[in-house]
């Protein structure tokens, strides 16, 4: 009986430990869908600044009922500190990050901008160390694994984007771009701006920094206001107001704001209600459980999913370089997750020893110091 209870406890603990990882995989699948809908909306001629504005408007409307119904009894008081955190969370995580990203796509290409987003894990890791949200411990194996894993993920994502090699033929009869093509003039204008890679690189890098800052702000906000639906709804409300004001300043033609009942509406609804609404609540929960670095290291996984979806649905070509990059990304992810797992286990024990530190061991009433790798002396009494 005891063995069965112990087995059930171990299984429950394993499932609970896997929930953040499974949540992050779901998040990256949804984010990959956002990229596909963005491509379809651009191909239909929709102004991306307007899409960003509608996106966070849909997110706010979709999240408000969940926040009101599910968290009305345990929602903490809304203070000015929380409102300021929500304002900056909306500014960096929604308005700046998304508008800088779509602007970089216009000046370079979607492939180039997607490659730059893989700097987010490295930027987040550096900023988390600076703000003491993440411990480096470079002399330990866990610290080295996190550093090498983060770099490996970035390197793998870069190879996935830029190294082609032999083409892998995954032919299907599905090509969503052909059925949603209405933006010839805008796409031609975009192609004329592709040469400005310097400014596009700066904007894309700014988007990465903005998203990294948002991850850190969200980590603090999750501690101060641990109601994920409410905090995400407030953030999306702030982001929608900011994005609408920005879009109104940049796009004066009211006809551009008409989205109709086609792919533009579907893109705004999916990216807003699902991508920036429910999924951001899940992301906030994952950040609260595992921290900003854990969340950011899953970002390169999105490129793997986009490569597969793009090849099957958008008539994009999959190459050997994509496979090599995907393998490196998976290796990098496992290295970081291994480091995080070891640190979590050490945190439960209570200390992170380095190779040069001593370990205090208490056996009954006696306390002895052990150098790393030494053994207990034979004359230590066993506890009764």
C-alpha cells in the first residue's frame, strides 16, 4: 500500500513538474500560428500597426470575462504600483515589441526579423543576471549548462534561418497565401524597403530588448499581483490603448481600419483572443512558476514549428539547415532545462555548493564541515 502511495506521489510530482514545459510548448505552437496569420494579413494588404491595435483590443475583450468571473473573490487590491507595472508591461510587451517587430519586417524581411528574435533568450539571461532574478554561478555545472544552452539555442535558430543546404520536399496541395492575396501594392512597397537592413536591424534589436524587459517586468508583476487573467487583461488594456493611439497617429485613412469578415478579422481575433489573451495568461503563469529565463529559452522552438507549418501550409521550402538548427535548438533547450532542474533540486535542499565551497552537514546534535567530495568520519554518531 505504501509503495502504491509513493508511486502515485512520484507520478503526481512528475506531472506537476512537467506542466510549465508543456505550457511553454503550447505557447510556442500558438505563437507560430500568429506568425502564419501575420503573413496572411500582410499578403491581404492589412497595415500591421492596425493589426497590432485590433489584436490587443480583442485580447482585452476576451480576457475580461475570465478575469471578472474566475478571480473576483481572490483578486488583490489594485494599487498604483500594479497599474504602473501594467502600463510598462503593456508598453514593452505589446506596443513597443510588436510595432518595432513589424517595422523591422518592412525594412528587412520576415526571415531576418524572425532570426533576430532568437536573441531574446541571451538578452533576457543577461538582464535577469543584472537584476538578480537569475543566478549565474559560472563555476558550477548548472551555470555553465544554462550559458551554453542559451548560446546553443540562439546558434541553432540562426542556422535554422540562414543555412539552407539540400531541400527536403514535403509537397502538399495547400497554399494559404494564394487564397488570401489582395496586397500587391503593399507587398511591392515592402520589397522596395528591404534594402535598409541597418535600420531594420536596430528596430528588430529594439524589439528583442523590449520583449526581454517585459519578461522581467512580468516576473515582478506576477509576484505582486498573482491573478494571471486579471493582470494580463490590464496589460492588454494598456497595450490596446497605446497601440490604438500610435496607429491613429500613423494611419489617417479610415478605410484601412475596416477589417471586414475575412482573413483580417480572423487574424485579429486569433492573434488577440488566443495569442495575446489566453496564451499570455498561460505565459504569465509559467513565468511565475519558473522565472523569465525558463520562458525565454523556448522562443527558438517557435522557428522549428514555423518551418514545419510554413512548409506544409504556405508552400515554403524546408532544407537540411532547418534540421541541423532544430537539433541544436533541442540540445540547447535540454541543457538549460537540466541546469534549471538541478538548481530547483538544490533549492529544495537549501544550498548551491560550488567546487570550492564547504558543505555544513548536521547529524543529530553534531555539525561538521565537509570539503566537496569528502566523506563523513566513522566516529559520527547515527541519529536515534
